[in-house]
């Protein structure tokens, strides 16, 4: 998969508009994050009812992302449908192997493909190609198109486009991988654990007034990752109090686990040594 060169010095938004001018009907698989949501906004504004937007209702999707997408769908007047893509009935996904994302996307696109009259689109951008993305193999199996990649748009440009479309708040959203990405590779994915992860992350970001916190579900217990500045500034008493509160949250839903704090590392729950 390669990006096309910038034709004639067009802006990122102009290149995307030109891409949509060349298609008849599309369906966008939108997660609620900045990439796919921005793509859905632009696709609908360009194609109107010839664009449909689908959102997977899954325990791996933070409820805040689903709520955000529903609000935008209403505001923009999308043809919008929430679907169950069935990955939580897929033992290969639930086993949480190193290529878990392949099974997630295979379920997603496998459900969507028969429902789509036109092109099926994802919000994959250029930066994603520099990472291990097994979901792209599933996308290839179902002929999913990636407009950002095809016209040469990275994450920074996606954020600029979101702002240009009138969604400044959306443009500033931190990266938000699915909740299953917090579960260490090889630990089975459980809906109850994902709900706990989301609860803890929302509690920590609100309590500490920070934008990003990760609750990692590891073999050794729960590890709360904070940005370096927040981690270093946290006093011992506050750390002890938060540890007790989070441990109580976990026990209340059936997980009696140790709790620790660490500096945020992107994708730290992903154990690559298991990759084939």
C-alpha cells in the first residue's frame, strides 16, 4: 500500500475532496476517534445520503467514543447505524494473540461488507503504516479503501482537517486505541476487565486533571501509566490513596489485583515476542 504524491500542490483537504468527487457511494467504519470520525464528516458532507456511517457497539470501545459519535451523527444528519460485529464471540480474538487486531477487523469488515453498497472505507492514515497493524491484512481481504493513505495524509493533517471542518475539539483528541489494547498480549480479553479499565482511566484523568492515562491489565496486576511530568509530580500520599481507590474499584467487579504506577509508554501491553 503506497501513498500517491501530492498532485499540483493541493492541500490535504483539497486532495480528499477530489478523492470523494471520484466515487459514487461509500460506507465509513467509524470508531469515534479523530481519524475515522473526521473521514465520516467529510464523506457525508461531500456525498450526502450516498454515504453511510457504521459504528461497532463493542465492550472494547470506550462509551465516551460511542457517545461522541452519536452526537456528531445527529448534528451532521448522517445515515448512521450501530452494529454488533461479533468479535466477543470469536475465541481467536478473545485469546488476545499478538495479531488480535486482525481478528477484530476481520469480524468488523466481515459483517459490514455484505451491508455495503459501494466502497468500504477506513480511517487509516500514513502514520499507521509505520506501526504493526495486523488489521490492515483483514482490510485487504475485504477490499477496504484507505483515502488518507491514498492521498498522502498523516495524523497531523487529519487533525488540521478536523479543525477546518469546524471540529476543533475533535482535532485535539488524544490518541485512543481500543480498550483491548490495554490488556497484555496473551491474557484473555474479558468485557468486565475492559469496563474496569475504562472506569479507572476516566477516574484518573478527572481526578488528576490530565488528558491521557492508561490502565494496563498485566499478569502482575494493574499498572496505571501517566505522562512523565504527572508521574514525577505525584506525591507519595496521593499515590497511596489512588492505589487504594483503584484496588477497591477492581475488587468490586471481581479482580483482586496489585496496583502500581509507571510512566506512560505507547503500546506497552503489546508483547511482540509472541509475533510469528
